[in-house]
């Protein structure tokens, strides 16, 4: 299905995005999520790649690796709308790269680490923004509701020496990282694939090998009693932007890297916007609406970068998950 049809306005789109129509190079976009979002929205209007059946063509292999280390919320040292020179931003990028390289051998624990540095994909990450959250405008998460605070306090802390399988997270057990946690960048395995067909889009994550099949035909959702970790998705096109709304979640996953972070409720609704910027970039923006957890909805985003060298490969997590078996066997031998 990886066919593309170029229409004549594509040349105009490229010129507009690159900022060369008036003979001048485009100024660097501010490294804030709101500026990146505005750029993406403007570029999407001119996006011209089409499938043979006429839908905007977003197909391909993507990676989020370059945004590794970018926090969800705005760090206090950066103003929400402040300007920054490209030289200042690149200095921050280099500092983050140096920190990533220095800590690579200690990932997973200072005693054993998680393998040699060449295992890691994030050491040369070149982010486009300083934080991810664009709404609220101050770059900070909304306050938790009373129920959200109660759920946060009730969450069991991680057990240092697990002796039961319940002591492990869903990610530890190779079950899921949740919808958002499956896309947020980590040290490796940041690939995802978008494949389209008439009336349907499939979104496949490398870690942990989950695929969402998103109908675009307006079919009804299943009953509210039908729930799963990745929810139930329905999509539509708004111009050139793919909008995917997902409901029917469980309350067993959270929003954060590898599925860590704040736990959401079953009432959560996610609205994803896949915004085509150019032939190599799709901006992924997500609005989280969970009125039992946060006092108001909030939105974050990051770029998906098309990279044919980062095709999704098998992530045989469960098949190679000797850690849980060995740790539980050891705990049993010690009588814990």
C-alpha cells in the first residue's frame, strides 16, 4: 500500500514549508511546543501526498528518538513564550547529549547496567523543543482532582525485591506500555509504522508490538463494558489531519514513559492529531481529557520523523523475559 500520488501543489508546499518562496531562508522555529504546533498546523494545509484512493498519505516507518530526554512539562528555567537563539538551543541539545552518553552505562542499575552504549539509540538525539506540553499555555499539567490525588496516593510503590508477579508493572511483564507510553521516546525501540487502506489506518508500535486498527467509517463504539489497555479507537480526516479519538480504556495504565507516571481513570478520552508537516515529519498531538483525574484537559505533542532505516522489527519481549522468571525463582528459593 505504500504508493504516493504527487499533485502539482506539492512544489508550492515544499517551498512554503522551507520558507524559500520569497528568496529568503525561513527563520528557525522557536523550540517551544506551541510554536512547533503552529508551524505544523500551517504546513498541513499545503500537504499534498495522497494515497491512490485520495486520502492524505501518512504511510511509513517513523521514530521519536530525537525527542528523548524532553520533559512533558516546562522546566522552570525556561519562559513559556520566551524567545531563544538557535545557538542557545543547540548548546542545550549538546548538554543533553553529553549527559545521555555519560549515564548510558548505568541504565538499569550501576552494578549491571543495561548493556554497552552501542545498544542505545538516544545518545545523539536532536530534539525540536524544550518540553512537550502546549496546553495549558504555561506548560504545566493541570491540578489533579480529589479523586486523582487519592488514586496517586493509593498507588503501591515499586517493590525493590519482588516476590510475586503482581509486584511487576505491565511493562515488566511484557503486556503493554499503554497508548501514550508506547510512543514517548526511550533509549531504544522508538519505531512505529503507519499503514493505510481505504477506510482504515493501522498504527503499529515496536515496543511492545501492539497494533491499533483504526476504522474511519464512522462505525459505533462497543459497549462501555468492553475495555482494554489501548482503548478503542475511531478516526476521521479533518482536512489533511488524521484525528483519532480513543475511549474504553481500563484504569490499569498510566501516562508517562514506558507506561509510568500518573494513572488515569476508565473515563479518559484521548484525541490524537496526526498533523503532516512535510514528506518526512508528522506532528503527533494528544489531548488528554479525564475529568475524574485532572481538573481540565491538557495537550502535548512531538514530531514523528519518517525514517526507512528504523522499520519496526520484532520485539520478542515475553519470549526473552527471563528476568521475571529468575527473580521469582530466586525469591522462592529464599523463602520470600
